[in-house]
C-alpha cells in the first residue's frame, strides 16, 4: 500500500460561515489502483497513523508492505535517507504485520501509484466538490461523509479502456484482496510514544504521570527503550527490534503509587 498527502487543500465553509481548510490523506493498492482518501485538519504523525488505520479498514485487508513518503512525521531526521521509520510507525506496521518502506527524497517514481491517485483525488474529489459552489459542511466528519460518496463512485466506476472490464473495486475484490492478510480483530490504538532510559532499578519513569515507574528486564539498565502509553496499559519495547519487553497496567493516580 502506498500513502501520501495531496498537495491541494480542500476548502469548506462551516456553520458559522467561516472558511476552513483541510488536507487529504491518500492511499492506494498497486494492482487494482483502488483508492482511499480522508480529510484531516493537519499532516501530523497522528493524522498519518489514523489515515493508515482507516485505509486498511476501508480495504478490509492488510498488504505486506507500506510504501511511505519521506515526511518527517514518518521517518527519523537522522536516518531518513535510509528509510528509518519512527517508532510509532514501526509499531503500527508490527501490529498489522506490514513492512515499512520509506521512499528516498525527490524520487516520486518510487511511489508512482499513489502519485497518480493523488492526481485523481485532486481532480475528481477536491475539484468536483468545489467546482460549482463552495463545499458546505458542519464539521470535518461531514466533510468526510461527502468525500466518501465521491470516493465510492470512483472505485466502482467502470474502466474506460476498451479491453478493460470491471472497476477498481471489482478488480480488487476479485484478484488483489485474496493475496492480502485478514485484519486484526481489534483496531490499532496508537497511544502516546516515549523514548526513555531504564534506571538502575531496571525501571522506566514516566515523569508526566506523577513519576510512575514500570519494570524492564535487568539487562536493559542504562539503555533507551520505546514506551507506548495507551489508555489502560504501558508497553515497553526494545528500541531496535521492537520486541515486547513487558506490558503493565497503567497507573493513573496522582500520588505516584
């Protein structure tokens, strides 16, 4: 699956008559060229992650590889030329069983399918939704509901080539989806990622949460680990392999207990 954000902004007018602008996340699959797109207020890492999760839910299956743009929200600044994905992205890919692969800078041919999908989104969704009159919506959810109608129409539209039969959706369901894995039973929860150093008592301390401490294997004393804080749990991972080092029930009281 290839992912990117469209360069053109989508303008819409809210209930107060104010002009709002949003950015469209775009994902596509290489064989059928089926498209997914969704509007976000920004292009932060959270928006990328939510877009990826929603795209997988829309497709209803998981590909083997995630081909990414080299955006700073996706890859580390120090290792971006080698496609060193951020911990949060690697965790997402590990959860779904995908291999993250970041394109090199200024090499659009490495993600040419999503580049084409972006052009389709800009022409058939952004332009059509705003061509005759401004797009009016109550909120971003309403914007996405209007986008989804256009998106489904694109994916079910018959191919225009003379010898091509069916549509993107039909080709995907018939020939591409069978080579993909099933979705996990539960949606991915991105949580809040932290890079922490294990102390002498082989614990990590979360200063922002009353200094609660969570244990790790003793071999990790003095080393940095990746820590994912979700609503109910704290998970600790080896920074290089992303192997789980332990899961703890999250403590939320303010006394540090």
